[in-house]
């Protein structure tokens, strides 16, 4: 199973299959408009503008599950993101990212990744950790999404590569994104390369394996 097996509804109400993002590096994020981490929208938009032409897509999933910090309608959320942060990457309809009604995509993402704790050196790290212990201790159990702006990095084959907690700034993910984009570009070059073998046979390579398309260009 990969993330391509899931569907989601955009913030404009269109149901799409994540299959359409095949071949792209993805950063999937649960977001909120009234959170201490909301300014990360700015960093996410910077990442998107920097790498979108190289194959990055960012998918934002607003959620109101964390202290009611995303109370607005789809239109209100969209306008807020555009006016305050110029968000141009794809946003989806408000969804549950934990609990009984969890979106199937986030159920998969959290079942396949591990919560490794918050960065307590982040200026909000200790504050978030202490707040959860005091007010929402159940959130700290298991590998569920703990708070807004948890991020999941996906490679061009739909595999989950890394999970980042809210205390990870978007800018610090750029190195991991670049690595995946470079690997994708190298694979594209290999897939398009034509190899010349014995007897002047040329074999078109498909995803690292010979295709059935083989022809002999040998001149008599």
C-alpha cells in the first residue's frame, strides 16, 4: 500500500485521488489557523515556491481537533491562508487526523510512522509537551498525530520517508526534500537512457529494467 491508494476532497469540494501526485515528492501537513505554529504556513509556502518546479507538492489538511484552533469554514480557511500567508499549495477540506473518525490517509500515515518526541530546544517545544501532559495526556499515547503542523515526507513512489513533529520548522526539511528530488531526477535520467549492447541492439530502460522494446539498428 502507498498513499496513492487514498482519496481526499479539496478545500473547493472536489474529490481527487492521490494517484494524481504519482512521481512527485509530497509533504503532507495537518494545519490550523489559530495555532502557535500557524506561522509555519509561511515556511511551507517558501518551500513550495522553491521546489514546485522541481517536483514538490505540499498538501495541507486543516483540522479542528487540537483545542479548536481551526473553527472556520472551508472558504474562511482558504481566505485566511491566502491573505495572511499567500498560500498557493493545495489545501483540502477540514478533516479529523486522529480518533474514531480519522481520515483514512492519516490513519495510514500514523500507522506507518513513529512519534519520536518533540524538539525541546524549539521555543515552543517544552511548552507544547507540558501543555499536552496537563490538558491532553491521551494525545501523547502511541503514534497518533499530537498537534497541528505534523508533517509527512513522501517520495516519488508514494512511500513514507520521514515524519516531522510540529517543532520541526519547514525550512529545516529542505535538505531531505532536495535529496528526494535529486534521486528522482537521477532515476528519470536512467529510465530515459538508451543503452547500446552487443550486435548494436538498443534497449530502452524502464525503471531500471529492460523494456520489451528492442530493436536492431545494425547496418549491413
